[in-house]
């Protein structure tokens, strides 16, 4: 299943930077939403922490809070 991946992040967040580096190193395409847009998006998804990763495919939505590359990989490999 192909997912559209969005990472809500901040440049000042060490885990956000690490997650985006991991995604790039693993050739995983993603959209990065930084601080300017975060507050509105967080309210919509009820998230309270960054990085917040949203994986969307068809009618399936996966939400991951924090630096969890192994969880992202498991979802993408399923």
C-alpha cells in the first residue's frame, strides 16, 4: 500500500531533524510542515507533540507521535 506521508515538525526539534534525516536516508518521500503551520494542523489532528507523522493511504490513516522510525517502517512494509 502506498502512503502519503506528512511530518509536522520544527527546525529546533532534535527528534524532528533525526526523523527527517532517517526518512531521506531510506528514500521515503514525505511532506514537511514546519512551525508556521503546526498549530492549526495540531488542532485538526488533536496532536500535542512533534514530530507528528501522518501516513494516509486510501481510507487508512496512521498517526505516529515522536521519533519512531521502526514503527513507520513496519507500516510501510505491511
